[in-house]
C-alpha cells in the first residue's frame, strides 16, 4: 500500500509539462516501433521539456543528457528522412556480435571511469549504476537513429537497471513508467525482428 500511495502521490504532484513530456515519450516509443519518421519530432519536444525542467531543477548532467537527446532527434529525423526522400525505406540492420562486443567493452570502460570520478569527487548516489545507464543510453540512442535492430535489447537492460535505481531512490512514478518502457522495448525488438527477417532474408547478427 505504501508503494501505491507513494506512486499515486508522485503522479499527482507532476506538473502539466511533465505529463506532456511523458505522453510524448510514450508516443516516441510507439512511433519508433512502427518505424514512423514522426517519432523524432515527438522525441525532440519531450526532451526539450526535460532539458529545461532538469536545468531549472539544477540537475545539470540530466539536462545535458537530454540536450544530447534533442540533437539525436534531429539527427534521427535527417537519417530516416533521407530514406523517405530517396523513395527507399531505410532498412533495419543487424550488427555483428563482434561489433557489439566492441561497443559493450568501450562503453563499459567509459562507465567505470565516469563512475569512479563521480564516486570519489561528487556526492552522487549509485554512481557506477547511474554512469552505466547514462553511457549506454547515449550509445543506444545512436543505434536507434541507425535502425540497428539490437538497440531494443540494449534498452531492455538499460531500463531494467534504471528501474532498480529509481526503486532504491524512491522515485516510484518514474519506476512505473520504466516498467512500461521495458515492456515496450521488448515489443519493439519483436516487431523489428519480424520485419528484419521478412525483408533481409538472412540470419540475425551474421558473423
């Protein structure tokens, strides 16, 4: 009951701008799963709201991360739009396991390095976990823009890790949202994988 009460109180305390940002974030996910070009304008507006909110709330790193998301929304629009202009639907692609191994290693090292700095030189809580989710979110957003199939698998892990972080911090409304995001990411992988198999006619992650 305490969890439900805290969650309900958190949602009722949200501002109108937060509701708009959340609604647009959900719209972005649904449109991205459907491979709609309009997922990027939804992402741009939602992350613009979050950028301003976090900046005003003195959460500078979160604000900076969402500013990056704004840039990637523009980049994703340009890349996906190019396929539309060329009358050639931008295809879903699958990167090799070797390539993903390099991404995992490099991003993990960056996460550990940033986590070390945050642990020793700031008052950050869960510094390593927070660095992990942030670094991988940065990389995975790029994978979405490139329509790399495996981006959804990255998001499942990122969102699941974020759920633990928000639970420990008592951010219950955000926790509920990330449970939904994790389910959506799993659905996104299933949807994209089915289309990839249909149009590419080759096995996943060829080596």
